[in-house]
């Protein structure tokens, strides 16, 4: 996928063109100047910089464990 370009207008990030990303897709945004500063100019072989960064995984709460009878009691209470 090609990188998307956007600008900040009134504190909001606005894409330059529509995208086919699915609704609710999580994206990571890194300002271009920061990305270039992290990458440096070129690698030892004279190639374009390779960007490596980790995207934090979302944290989910641990599900509540119930046995069958407790589950049925909870359903009946609804």
C-alpha cells in the first residue's frame, strides 16, 4: 500500500484523497520531519533509508471467566 498524504487543518488530519481503508481501521501517524530524522540520510550501501518502527498493539481487558451455571444465572438476570 502506498503511503497516504494528509495535512493538518484546524487541528484535524485531512487526507488529500479518499481511501479504501475499512471503517474502524487503526492507522499510525508519524510527522514526516520526525520520520526522516529517525531514518537518517542513507544506509551504509548508499541506499534509501529503511524505516523500522513498532506499532503498539491495542490493550484489551481480560474476559470474565464464568462456568455454565453462572452464565445462565447472568442471562436470566437480564
